[in-house]
C-alpha cells in the first residue's frame, strides 16, 4: 500500500477513527485539515435510503447555496434572438446557436462549466448530446437548464447553484464551498443541501432516508457526520 503524505497524516491525526461528528464540528476539522498549496474545496457525500434502479427513487435536482461555491462558473447558453440578448445581459460567458453547436461538434470546444438552452434549441443541441452528456453538460429541464427564463437560469448558476444526483450506489456527492469559507458558512451550505435532499425524498422510500454523511477537503480524509444531525437549514 502506498504511504500517505505528511499533510494527509497530519490531517488524519485530528480525526477520531469511527467517530460520527456533529456537522459543524466536521466542517471545522475539514477546514483545519486542509494543507495543500492551492485553495481546497470541501465536498459532502450523502448515502440515501433509496434504490436508484427505480425511476421514482432517482433523486435529482438543484439547490442554490447561500454562500455560493467559491468558484467562477462559466456558462454557455444556446439561444437565438431576444433570448440570446437576454443571456448576454444576464452575464453568460458564451452565447450562440448553430455556430456554437458546430464549434463543439467540430472542434471539441468545451471551455465552460454549465450549459443552458431555450426549448426551441434542444433539437439542435441534441445532435451533440453524446459530447455533452458524458461530461454532465447537457441542458436538462429537470434541473432548470432548459428554459425560456434565461435570465434566472444564468443568474442562479452564477450565484452558486449546484446540481445533486444520486449515483447507482445510492450516494449523492455535492461540492459545498472552499475551506476558506470557514466552518459556519460551510455548515450553512451543507444544511441547505440536506434540506433540498429531504424535500426531494421519494414517497416510495421507506425506512431511514439519510443513512450516512461524510465530508472532506480535496486532499483531506473523509470525516463521518452523525446522520441525526441532518437538520434542515433554518
């Protein structure tokens, strides 16, 4: 087994093995344990009591974090006419219709983090679905990125809206900010995500819903959180 680095070992020393911490205490440990030379992010992993093989238990949605994500989000918008002008006014980084689609298809250009499209553009955008889909860039009405309300979609993404989606193993991974936010802001963001997940609980999900929570910085260890502390944001 490969040996761990000095920073990682130092971070682990502050975490008691097997202990499930209160949420804010876990955030304090995650921020304290970050020691990389770059600005580390903090991610939360939540294990849900659902079976994603059933369509009605495929938990998915978006949530706006009260303190944002701490990273700049480059937004591309597929739109024409007045909607294209609205996208530009809202602060979209790239706006276009067929020529933007051709650039992605022919040049493999993908210098953006999120994509939004108006409904009338989806027939054309569908032609590059095999390029966008595997990278999580395909606009989707379920998460509000296929819409005529371009201003709101772009504004939400720029302000720190994140997408959550349960994986095959029943786990949701969500970035909740940077270590520089501090424990209080990270806790606020985390509780907002948990609130959204609780509201999105499928009616067919039985038994314990939030089964496990773990938080970690980019280069730090996973820190267990007591699922009983999965209180919604106030």
